[in-house]
């Protein structure tokens, strides 16, 4: 999955390897910028995972698709 931090870390490693093998400064710089961007994406996804886990823990349910607490308080309208 493209949104997994491990994917972004692997892409960063590939970009760093390409940078190490680059003979031209501009190519090396481009690969290093790419590696930096992939590492930032991985960090962002890790933060999202932590925030999601905290939100799910606070709601009292870790089940995906579980209703938010306020949804369970709404009574159905009957006429």
C-alpha cells in the first residue's frame, strides 16, 4: 500500500542509493531532495497512525467502522 511508512522509507533508501551513484551534482541533489520528501511522507504517515490510534482509544472502540460515540446517542425518529 502506498500510504505505508515502510513504502516511503524504501523509496527514500532507493533515492539515497541513486544519489550515491550519481556523477553529476544536480542529479545527486535531485535524488537527495526526493529521499528527503519520501522520509517526510513516512513521518507524516506515522504521525497519522499515532493520532488515529489515540482517537480510536478515546472513543472506546478500536473496531474499524465503529460509530462515533455521538451517533449512538441519537434516537431514531419514529412517527
